[in-house]
């Protein structure tokens, strides 16, 4: 029996395709979706700390309030907002709008700008409320 798989072309992959904004945002949307699982564990950890007692709650707050903790929370905030903006972009596509190449590219570029601006806004409001 002949081996028919030797004559088949290889499937295209990331090394062949030129990255375009919509492709990159699709990949980032999937990555942020995965990151939200870890962030949800952080929220659950904080809630467990609050329910456990004052000493454990203070320890969790100390860790999350450290420089590394704040960087992780900043990343979680951005992932949450970027995933939300990407979800809105997909919702617009589901309604049948924004499917032309130029519009979808602009929407992909706008999603990164909007998510970064919203992240800064949330953190600025958070710091203003705290002090």
C-alpha cells in the first residue's frame, strides 16, 4: 500500500503567515482568556483570606500590595479589560458589522488602545479612591 501522506502539502502555520492585527488580537484574546483563570484564583484567594481571619487577610493584602503583587494585578486588570473589549468586537462581528478588512483591522488596533486606556483609568480611579 502506498504512503499517500508523503505527497500532501504541509498545512500553513504561524511561520508562514504574516501576522496581521486581527490575527494577533485573536491570539491575545485567547491568551487573556487563559490568564483570567489565574486571576480568578487570585480573587478567590483574596476572598478566602477575608473569610479566614484578620491575620491571613492582612498577609494576602500585603502580598497583593507588594510591587510584584501590584504588577500581577495590573496584568490581570488589563487581561480582563482586553478580553472584554475583544468580546465586544466579536459581538459586533456576530451582528454582521465590521467584517471588511479595513474596519476589522481598525477594530483590532482600537481594542489594544481601548484596553490600555481603560486599564489606566481603572487604576487611576482605584488610587484616587484609596487615598
